[in-house]
C-alpha cells in the first residue's frame, strides 16, 4: 500500500484544504504535500493526521496488510517467518485520560494482529 496515495485520497474525499491540515500539523505546505509521494511514513504522523481528519489510517493499513497477506501464496525467501517470537518496542506518551489510553490500546492491538 502506498500510504501517501491513501492520505491524499482520504483528504480529497473529505474536501480538506491541504494548507489548513499542514498548519494543524505544524508543517509547511511544501513539506505536507511531499507526504503524498511517500510509500510509507511514521506512526506519529498517521495518528496526528487521523485525529485532524477523523480517519483511522492505522486500522485501514492494518486491514489492507492483512488482506494482502491472504493473497500471497508464498513469501519471498528473504522474509521467511522465524520460529522465535519477535519483539517490537513502541513508546506511547499518554495524557492520563482513559479515552487516550483506550485509543492507543486499540491501535496497538490492531498492530499486534498483523505482526
């Protein structure tokens, strides 16, 4: 999945003004527009952008990844599954509210489901 294309598609569907979204993200319009060219981006940007446009990019990408995994019949030998458990560390800054905790729990659960 090309994340930049997904972001552009969602913003266009919602008729969002790029300059206003860029301002809310504390980005210049030029830097913001460069997002559309990216195949991937960092989690923090996706979460913040999702809050602004009220869209769950993380779950969308997780669902897309999971469905594309079902289509692939045999993985590339470079990416063979290992028999041991892999660990991924993610640091999340919480503001102490239950809503924020629930939000991050749901996000991390969706990531865990695809790993």
